């Protein structure tokens, strides 16, 4: 039986409701906190997957349905494509530059950038724009990007956890 993503109660049927910009599967009681979204594309998508996988084996059917349900839960957004800059990017740049015996001005000239930009980056005053970050990484042979942490994979939506919004949020009644 499906669970409401806000309060966690088991319900026979749920509504797709947009709350604060997020589409959630909610029970009738929680649906009043947002606006209901039409689900025409959802039914056609499930029909498409069920008919295309009907010729496959049982294992392919179950994996097809799980992949379609996980894609409904988490949509891609602009932040998925962005790299996360390391918190110690300023130290990485400074240490790599000094280990190569370059001054800030020499590094800036080789990157075709201003020396003031390099100073600001090494002080941690500004985050490096993607174009400058890539130039620095190539020139100094370093990485300024952090890898995916364990915390990020926990929220990927692919796991079998049953944490709902109701587990995390405290309501003000």
C-alpha cells in the first residue's frame, strides 16, 4: 500500500500535489497544503513501459518498473550537472602553484587571466568560475572538485528507505 510522502500514512490512493515547488504523492488530508497536478503523462508512461517490456522475462519487467518509479521520484535539475568545488580550493591552488615555482603573476599570465583573480582565488574571496577552474586544473594538474560524498548517495532516491517528508519536517499546528 502506498505511503503519503508528507505524513507517512498508508493510503489506498494518493494524489500528485505540488507543494512549495516539489511534486509529492500525498493523501487527501495533506493534499490541502498544495495544488493538485494532473497525472495524464504518468498513466501514458506506465502504459508505454508495461507494453514494451511484456515480451521480456519477469526480471526485466521488475527492473523496468523500478527504474520508471525511481525516475518519477527524482527529476534532474540544473544542480545535477554542476561540479561541487572543494572547500579547500584556495589551498590547493596555492600549494600547486608554489610547488611549480610560479608567482601569482606568472600563473595568471599563463592562464590569460588577471593576477588579481589569482590573488582572490588563493585568499578564498571568490569561487573560481568554471572556465577558470578548468584552466587552473589543466595548468597545475590538480582537481578542485570534490567527489560525491556518502551523504549525497543516501538522498539519491534509488535506495529502499521509507523516509518521508513527515519524518523530517515538524508541522506548526
